[in-house]
C-alpha cells in the first residue's frame, strides 16, 4: 500500500477487519517490521487522538515516530506554486517535502480544508504534493476531504458492537458554532457505503455531501424519520459542501439546535449506540445525557484509532 486516503486503498474490507482484530489482540506481534524505521507525522493543524494514536501505533510496530508541527516546530510553509513569497512564509512545500522524506520511511500528513476555495480543497492540493515530491508512502491523517483512519476506526467499532448482520447506521448533521470541513462525514459515508450496512444520511437542505462520497446512501431531510430504528447514530457537523449551493461552500447555513442529538432523538432509535469522532461540543452536537450514557461509544471509538492506524502502517511496512 503506497498511500492511504480512501476505502479502496485498504483492499478487501473483511480481510482488513480480520487483521484489525488480530492487531488489537496482539499489538506487539509485528515489532520487527518497524525496527530501524521512522515515520514522520506532519501536522498543519491541531490534533489529540490522531497524533497520539499514530505515535502509539508506530511504537507498537517498533518504529521511531517524529512529530512536526508546521509553523511551530518549523518555518511557515507556502503551499501554492507560482506565488511571490514576500509574506510570512519562509519555505515552500516543494523543498520541504523531499527534505522531510529523506529523514523517514513513511509520512503521515494532517492538513485541513481552507473552506474558501473548493477546487483547491477537493483537489487535495497539499496532500497531492506530498505524494508527488516525497517518494515515500503517504497516509492522510485528515486532509481537506477525507479522514480515513477515523472512518476505519469507526467501522471497527461498529463491527465490535453490532447485534445484527446488517445494522442501520445513521449519519446526522448537528449544529456547531464554527464552520467545519466535510472530511469526517465524507470518509464515514465512503466506508459505510463499502460496508454491509443500511446507511442513511440526514441533514438540512444545502448540506448535501459530494456524490463521490455520499454514493448510494439514502438521504433523508427529516431527521426524526431518519433516526427511526437506527442501531448506530453518528453525529457530526460539517459546513456547506457547495454541491447544490456552490456559492456557499464552507459556510454555516444553519445553527438549528433542534438537530442536537438528545434523549428525544435517541428514543425513536433501536436503542442505538451513539458515535462521534471527538472533540465534541457538548449540548450543541449532543446532550450530556446521551454522550454520558452507557450507549455512548465515543471512548472505545477513540481507542480504536490506534488499531486502524496500526493496520495501515503495518501494511505499508510490509511493502517497503
């Protein structure tokens, strides 16, 4: 595996899930794979779970992780070609990437969407430069459009807690005070479409995900109707993806608190499990009573971030 951005990069999904179970049961069984190998984790944006889980996964495999926070541990980096660099950015990605690559065997990159230029974001302009200039395997640790390690961990969590072969999984939009990217819902939709699930997406009008990710999912604009009989409820905010309203890309179209997941919403489900990628705005995305209930999976879900990252890194090491 030379890169990890999308569900198809993982290959056979059932084989990947079986491997995840093995990794979780015996996390140190492959330490020889990473001996004398280094992974560089490059963060253009803040992180807690992604940084810690990626480091832990690398250590479990015997690797040495190097973490670089761009603009704090390094110069500020210019990301676009053809610009006159007369501002506050001292180095260009074109030089920085091959230098970083010379110090490591694998690279993980976290770089959020700017939410101002849809073409720049959806072309994955930053991530693609790492692929082009690094010459090393590249992992998306959340990019402008995808967060595959999170979605893989989400699927692992669902597989561990489902009580029927084909559960109903609902991805629901929820309000947030800031404009957020679509990377998490994009990847969650992509992976659920590839899994054996009855998958439904619910959101206000104008929040339609790119068909590339929404795929075959059923879209229901009535949130309560969508939640009926759900086995898993995944709440997440995202800003306007600009599909039906290109002029509104990256904007907040609604802060309707009626979409906040609370006991009223969960009452129409099939005693559903609640999921969220974290960090979460309590009593905006979800009420205290729901996230603190025994049906909440947010902590096991976060713990599985180590497992998903380790499967990905292990597979990349096996191809070096």
